[in-house]
């Protein structure tokens, strides 16, 4: 099973267990039926989904039967199995890049991608370097993902100047 994170439950929507979901994929939540909830990989089905605003959707999920159950899944991710959806087979998403090496201009490893946060206007990468982790903006002038070498590339001096 190759799971792809497609969204996140951000809040409960009503008393019957519907939830507001921020969708991470262009296809929108209306395209999906079979899903997995949280890192526990709870098997579930979307019974209805309608656009709300922007990338937000109101979604009804069969295992979320009431407001109390739905509340427990707040801030949890929603996944699909890529094998069930052909359109995702050859696409590359940020979640696919977690764990990829970060190298400097001499192709020396300086860390690996630990996580990312998508703030809409920008993506912030969290790079783990030994016991420390640093946040840097994912901007082409600063860091790029080289698909041929399967690594992130950044100038060492730039990385040292920008890391927070």
C-alpha cells in the first residue's frame, strides 16, 4: 500500500459528525471514496463531500457518526492508497519527499527532509541535521529538489545564513 496524504480534518462541521477538511490535492475531496484516517490507518469511506471555500470541503465520513467521534479526529490527516487511484501513480507530492537527502553544492549530505508545512503562500521545510532541525523556506532561489539525483540541493553558505 502506497499512502498519499490528501487532506487534514481541521474542525467539526455540525452535530452529525461532518468535518471541515483542507484538501492538499488539486482533484478535491469529491473525487475520493475509500480513505484512511490518521497514522493508525483507520479504514473509512467518504459518503459525501461538498466544496466550502478555496481548498476547504465539508466531508461526511462513515466512521464519524457524531460530533464527539468527529472531534477526536480534529487535526488528523486523511490518506488514500495510490494503487486505488490511477491519476496519482506517477505524480510527485511533498509528502513523497520526506526523508530525502539535502546536499550542498559539492553533493555532500548536510541533512534530510524531516517535515514540511504548507502555509498557502509558502512552504517551509524542516531539515534534520544530526540532532538539530532547521526550518527554511522552499523557494527555488534557495533550495531545489533535483528529481534526477533524488535529493534537495542548497548552497551551504545560504543554508547556514537562512536556517532558523
